[in-house]
């Protein structure tokens, strides 16, 4: 193993990722473990929100990291490692959606609705909530998930990256490979469509979703 060590967590995320990339290119086993520990759950959560099927999201996430392992030598740092990783995840999720549209009818199973490890509205959860509150929270999450899935996939990607993942507009442009103006337009139109859906089907939820208020 290379004598190079993983930098402490106090450093900026970009510095940590730069060190991670160096370790991956050096084929350090510890770096592969760190990559999965740092990004596997967030990427899986992101993919779930793009394709809304737990089993397929697991397959896509696995394929994402296989491609990261294979392609890391080609990473030149023209974008951050995180946006490069999420670009791969976005492309793989898009490929899976296209496969669905060509090969089989979309079916939503009970597990895909309630079994996801990272629901769209985790922020509504409370460890001290009553059983009734857990039930209503689950219903709220299902409604929000349904509203999100109703969006045009291009708008969904941009909205999730901005309002769930917390990416900057520039990072989203790098991730999606589109101009900054296109990013802003997709986020605006996605938020408007999401708000209309919630106001139509769940007006009591829409005002609570402050993250979806237009900037």
C-alpha cells in the first residue's frame, strides 16, 4: 500500500476528494473502502429519487461504482470529483429509465413505495413521533415522492440536485452537462410543476414544503 494517508476530516471536502482520487488511482484498498463509505448511501438515495424503484436503484448504484473504479484514471479534475461521480449516476439512471421505456411496463411494487432506505422527505421524520405521526409522515413522503416522479426527468434531476443534494447551480451545470441558464430554467419549471401538483393533490402539504418555494 502507498505510504500516502487519507487526510483528516477537518479538511475541506474538495481536499478530501482530491486525496481520495489519488488513492483510487494508486489502487489503494483503503481508498475504495472510503469511497463507498462516503458516497454509496448518498448516491443510492439520489438514484432512488430519479428512478423510484429500490431494487433497480441498487443495481444502478452498483454499476455507478463499477464505472468509477474503471474510469478514475481518466478523471482530470476539470470538475469536482463529486460532480463527476453524480454525472455518472445521472447517466446510469437515465439509461435505466430508457431501458424501462423500451422493454417493459413500469410497475410500482409495495417495496418501491415504502422500502426505500432514503425517502424523499426524510426531514419530516422525528424519533419521538407517535405511531399516528409516523403514518401521516409516511403518507406525506409518498405524496411528495409521487409528485417528484410526475416531473419531467430533466426537471427532476435539476430539482433533486439543487433542493435535495444541495448542489450549486454551477455544480449542477457540470453534473448535467448543460449551460447555467438551462439549469436555472429547469429548476424553476420543476419547482413550479411540483408546487402545482402538491396544491392540486395535497394542498395541506404544499405550504410545509418550504424548500419548494420559488426563489
